[in-house]
C-alpha cells in the first residue's frame, strides 16, 4: 500500500516560536514523533510518505498517490485535522486517525468523517487496525481497553521519513506516564500513573539512528515527567554519558520533569554530565492553597523558589508553566505569578488559563457540579489563550484581566531583557561550578541561519527599539563575565521577538471569547464592559 502520513498544522501558540524559527532557517520546532513511531509499526513492505503540514501542504499529487491516509493530532491541532480529513475524503482516500486528541475525544465532530479511529497507544491498537484492513473492513474503532503496552517493545521511530532540515529540535521518548495525580492533568488519563520506560539500549539505538542520519544539536526528550521512574533514569544516564563521550557530545538535551528533581543533587549532576541543558517544570502557581486544590502535592514539599535556584545552580536552565483559574483562587494570583518569576528570574515562563480536559479528575468533578461550559470548543485553537471551559469560583473577567496583565508584564521588552540577563548570569555560574560538567567538551550546536537571526536581533533590540542601551550594556557585561554563556543568552533574547508579536494574538483571542455569551454568567457584566475592563487593567506593551 501507498500510505500518506499527515501531521496537521499547529496554530500560533506560546511554544510555536513562529518568526524566530524562520530567522534561524528552520520551519518547525519539533517533528511528529508519534506519527513516525506509528510508521515503524506498519508493514515493512508498505510505501510511506510523511507530510508535516507545518512545513508544507499536501498536494493533489500526494493525495492521488495515496491508497490510505493516516493522521495524528493533539487537541490544539483539531481544526486543521478536520480540514485534512475533508481533503483526503475529497480525494477518495480512506482515512485513519489517532493521537491524543482522538484518544481523549473519539466522538468529537471533527472526527465524524474519518473511516478508522485508532485510539490509545499504537503498540496495541495499530496491530488491531492492520488485522481489520487485512479482513477487508472499511471502518472501525480500535481501543486498548485500558491495557498499557510495554514500551520496551516499541520500535525505533522512522526518523528517515523526516526532512531533518525543517526542524529546530529532534524528539525522542524514554518513558510514558507520571506517578502523580494532579487533578487537571490528562497525561495520567492517557498514559497512566505507572511510568513505563524503554531500556537504555533502546534509547541509545534511537540516538544512534539520528546520529547516523546526520542530526547534530538539540534533542527534546518528550517524556511528560522524565524522572517519573528515577531508578530507571539513573540506570540510563551512565550509559548515555558513555555514548555521548565516545561521540564527542553530538547532542544536547531538553526535557520535562517534576520539581522534586531539585531534591536529588546526584541526579541533576548526572543529567548535566550527559548534556542536559534545559528542563521544563510545571510550577503552576506560588499559591499553596491552589496547589492543594489541584492536588499538586509534589510542589508543596519544599519552597518553590529554592527548588528553582537549586536546579539552576546545577547547570540546568529552568523553563516553567503557570496556570490561572483554580477553584478558590484569590484575586491577584496573576501578580503573584509575575512576582515569583521576577524573584527567580525564569526567562521562559508560560502563563495559561486552566482547562478541564476530557476525562480528567477535574473534568469529572466539574461535570458533576454542572459547571462545564459545553459549547466552549470553538475557541480552543490555542490552549493557553482559551478562557476557562467551566464556571470559575471568581469572575471570569478578573481572571482574563490578570492573565493579559501578567503576559504583557512578563514579556515587556525591558523587563524580559533584564530577567534574561539576571538568569543567564546565575545559569552560567552554575554551569561553571557544576561537577557534572567539568572536563566535558562544549556540546556541538547547530548554527544554520544563526548569523541572520543575530543580525535581526541586533537591529531590533540593539538599534531600533528603545532597549538599545540596555541591550549593549548587558551584552558587554555578559561577554566579559561569562563568554561561554553568550549563545544561550542571545537565543533567549531572540525568543522575545516571538512573544512580542504573540501578545496581540493573545489579546484578540481573549476578547473574541469575552464577546461570546456562552462565557457570561448571570453575575457577569456584558461583553463590552468585560473587554473595556481587560484593556484598562492591561499595561501597554
């Protein structure tokens, strides 16, 4: 069979880095790891063609070539997924769909035209789908019925199907699942609370495949909590270090972890020694009462500021996510998030508004309480810019005001530049002092398009904007004190080109939702008053 693997477009989001990637000669941040893993589960004699619509559109020739179309999507991609299904059906191609969006909401209207729904994890459901095809079935829904596969049996993804030059980062996965029970989290619904890991040899084989294909630079270990199974992680890292050392450190790594990483100094040193450079933390909020409501107990065991400082001092750059809208949240939560970010100087601090994702503990509780806003789906293109899809315990307008104010304060050019400088000094000092990084060669990084990006950065922030004096003063100080940290410092400054443009999109999306009556409760003002209130309390960019 000729099989067309189609990955739908992402809208602009906090993490899409639109514009910045173009400056660096890249088109997309990350490849579709799930789809190329599916490709590896398909029969070896099938002809496969992968099209990432974030890089290029599917052509009429592509549709004509295909005997079967397979799509995978997250929630944020659902609108373009529906478009791709429609285009495939117009070309008389049968369509199979899977991925997190399909698994969590298989009855969504966007999926009605698909022929096959492949739910849950593909190691179990792809073979069921292939059996149905072999039997001549022209439609079907395939589920794992609660069973979780042994990921040690997962094949090496088909990295060879990717246009490697289109991506800023590559992606691999070591584990699935998370041991915690955060009320709002859909990861534990999709993948369970018992983290399942690959073997060290298995992950190294995937890295070897990427190395053989010529990839060099940054790799995102996409585990939702890389340290969920610390025993297996500590078994992996010495072997990963040996592999990296033998090949002169061709890769640097980014991942996600729970904040209890800060309590394990030896683990942080091992990660840094292996080439880990960045870690994303779900901090959510500095408000202890909100963490308790969200059942984010792991964030309450030690002071959050000290945890961030410990991770930074180890040589790992902290990125963090924050959420507004928890039940019982007190006014000023947005300001307290801004104060926390300024205190820790975290450069990349994503603020989002709480969503009740399907079948999470939060979703079930709110459904029982009659608080879900069932018609909110039309606005969820960019998840972190969606107002709550449930009735909150404080006014929706107040949450919207605080969200917009927090975002603009955090990414005001002057404030952001000062924060990046303060954090870069701390991080460079931590890396210089880190036992895990001593005697380690400087990791190889990709420089394609870097000169053009740097020239644009200098023009915009060093000459055109009123940040020019701050830009040159901080740049000179950084070069004098920690010249080895300049590349990361300039990359962080470059990212604000995305956030500055993204602010207007955030404002427009929030206002569009406020105009919709479905978001108004009986005690809420009318849309015009809501929008006026958000603008009044939102500082100018």
